[in-house]
């Protein structure tokens, strides 16, 4: 089993997956992109790397083969672009995303751009397009402590939660 945990930056992916108790090994894909060099330079306007998704996917496949049947838990705002059996999309009120990103030191324009992407369901739409609605699970993290988000992710991994694509709506932000 391969599970992707994705979402707009600031929705709590890293924090929650670090708390997940699961038979799946967590692979923080953004770390791999930086540390393993799976990128083709940096976007000077955004300060982010141009990810080489083919190289990253091959690296994930190697780790999955080493792990065997347990498979990995993939964490990144790009995780939904890789093969996965289930995709958890963490969601958060756009104003809260903007606040979190600004507090973490992101430029205001980048924080605003991510908040708008969250309001427009960008990552959710990509996840559904790539994996189908029956494989996508939304979790609204706005008012949940990280431990509760981790338990929700565990429920998805265990097959104890039904798919829920399209249940969260933040278009009022726009």
C-alpha cells in the first residue's frame, strides 16, 4: 500500500505525518528533492525548486521495493503527483494558511498565492484528476490539533475512513 499525504503548504502535512503511527514508512519528499538533488534549479520568484518528478518517482519506487508490502507514506505538496493507492489531501482555511506561512517567514505574496490556491481547491482537483475521487480523502485541519490529524491519516491507512473528495469548501475566501 502506498499512501500520499498532500495539501497546500501550511496545511500541516509534515507536522501530522511526523506523529502518524503506521506500518508505513514516512518519506518527506521535499527533503528528498533537496538532499538527493531531484530538481532542475530554483524558481527565482518563488524561492522554490523545480522538482524532477520522474527522478523522485524512481527513488520512491526503490524505497517501496526495499520496504516490501508495507509501502511508504509519501508527504509533500507534490505527493499526489506520484503513484499512490490512497491520497489524503489536508485542507485548511485559506486565511489560516496565509497566517501560518507568514509566521514561518514566507513572503506575503507567496503566502497569499498559497491561500488562494487553497481556496480554489488546486491540489484537491489535481489529486482527483490523477487518482479518481474514490481514492481521495479530505481532512480539514483548520481546527484540529496535529495529533487528531495524525489519527485521521491513520484511519485512512487502515481503511477505516470513506473517501471524501469535495466535502471541504473554502470558496468564500475569494
